[in-house]
């Protein structure tokens, strides 16, 4: 069983109420979107933070990737809204 | 010279431009993004993903150096809470001629706005806070560089 | 703010940018032209038509302000004999957003190169002097603005 | 009889050997090009400075104009190579 480190930023972090956590990688989650579904099913802040997939972005091991990317053996997944710096 | 960094202090623009001028090129271009005064805005907070931000800025600067014949690229982005009038981002380029310096400068700020992990939140005079939404216009501006 | 001038001293870029930053805009763009070191080049002489140069620079700056929503335009051009590494021209713009600031900056230097009465002459290490020829690429760059 | 002030810059000034002069406006010169022909006919530095019309530019009373522009009642004509500042 492997551990996946989750990071949350900006609106996602705020809605979930924490800036990250470590979870056991769910056997059923093949893609990022699968994992997001499982997280959103927790309800509460998770459901709110992850409801609008059009405003959700992800990075696997510090690489920006689309939500349908496979989790594969990544060790870190970050979830956040589209960036607005600059 | 590639210089990319996330900073908490305001960039010293004279010093940054002097570094670029010293590289022997004929043209230096720069862009500075400033917290613009708006009705009810008390401050602007820049949330960053520090572990990734500096690498992302470095990759954007490297991409500019790969696309244009540049002698120098500087890309500095702040994080933290900034007052109205403060500098958020500084982009500077040095090249033999003006076209690559100016084009790369526009490219760098377009990509920094859409590909570096920073998020803006407004602090309002009434104490409320509001996340800034990403703008389609920024995505379109970034997309024009292919 | 429109600031256009012909100067003999080098522009103080930090001071010029500070003027532009103080106008309340969100984006400041600048371009600085530098005497580029080339084999055998001792100095670069900028001959000006003083009576007309300042008016021409003012008209170019005014044209930029008419075409883009700018809060400030600065266009400073030197005359006299300049050493390698010295600043020849400084262009600065301030606007609410980055696109007009960057575009106007490119426009200003393109027009300054083709519509302001200055002529460059190289002073060579061997004591000879050579007038710089106008470049078709500069005419083409200016023409793209219509 | 009216006076026309001529100004020369850069390569033109250098070839002619002076930065300007005042002349009586020639009755036969309707356009700038007509006047340039008369000046070039003086020979020497004038002929050299004004030989290549493709590299000659003009301003009438501090307005850039083409060489076929009428002199009309302008008081000042400047002749110079294409500008190369910036």
C-alpha cells in the first residue's frame, strides 16, 4: 500500500480547510479525476472545493497535467484553481 | 544570464536593469506589474506554491531563452500581502536587437500569468477577501505563443 | 502624462520608471536602447535636429497616447557622442493593463527609429567615421503600425 | 523676392560642408525636387550630397514631406538622409 501526498492551494485549500494531507492510494483510482471523485464524495468542504471541475487544475509530482492523467506511481498530487499570478 | 526567483521583497528595478544592461546587448525591455488601486481594495495577497514556483519561473525563463536570441532573462515574482502601488512581478530581457527583447518580454509575462503557481486574493476595505478568477483573455494571450 | 525630450545626459531609468509607476496603472513597460559593443567601434555619435527633434518625439508620444489607453508615456532620446554601453533612447509606458503598455512600448521605439530626426555615425578605433545606413527592417517594423 | 532657409543634416551636411544657408527662392522651382535639381547642378559637394534621391528626405517648415511636395510659401527646407536614431 503506497502513500500519496495531497497538496491544496488557494480556493481549494480554503474550502477543504487544510493545505494538504497524506492518504493511502485508493486501488480504484486510476486517474486524477477518479481520485477527485472519491475526495468529493467525502462531502463538506471537499465537495465544495472540487465541485466545479472546469475550475480545477492539477500537478503530479510538480508537473501540470490534465485531470484525466493517470496517477501511476506519483507520490504527490496538487489540486488548485487556475493560476492568477503575474 | 537567466535569473528567476520568487521573492518576498520588492524587486530593485534599477539594479535588475543594470544587470541586464551590463550584458553587452543593444536592447533592454522590461515589464513591471503593479497592484492597481481599485475601489474598496485594501491589499492584494499573492499565494504561492513555493516548492514549485521557482522551478516554474525558471522553466518559463528558459523557454524564452530557447525561443529568442537573448543575452539575459530576468523573471521575479513576489508572494505575500502587497499594498496598492507595490510591484508584483518584474520581467526583463536583454538582446542584441530590440525585437527579440520586446517579444520575449511580452511572452514572459503572458506565460508567468498562466503557467506559474500563484493565486491572487483581494483584501477589501470591508474586511472581506475574494479570490481573483482566471481570465480567458490571459489564456488567449498565452496561447498565441503556441 | 506625456514626457518627451532630447537630452545630452543619460536618462535616470529608476527615476523615469518611478514616475510611471506613480500614475496608478497596473502595468509598466520600458525599452532602453544601448550602444552595443562591436569590433572596432570606439563611440557612437547621435546627430540631432534639435529644433525639430523634441517636437517629433512629442508627436510620436502623443500618437501612442491616442492609439492606446495609456496613463503615461515617456520618450527620451540622447544626442552627442556616446560610449559603448551608454543609453541612447528610453521608452516607458504606463497603463491599467499589460497589453497596451507593451504594445505602445514597441510602437514608440519603432516610430522613434524611423520618424525622429536623429542620425547615427560610428567613430571607429582607427579614427574613421561612418554614417549608419537606414535599415529596411526598421521601415517594415514601423509600417506594421499603419 | 522671398528668402528660403535651407538646413542640411548628417551625410548631406557633411558633403555640402555647411549646416545650412539662405537662398532666394528660385522662380523655376515649384517642388522640392525642382530645387534639389538646381542645388545639385552647383556641382561639387552639392552634387555628391544630392545625387541619390532614394536616400534623400525633406522637411518643409518642420514637417516631413515627400520630394515631390510643392515648395509653396514655405520658409524653411531641410534636406537629410533617412533618419537612423533610436
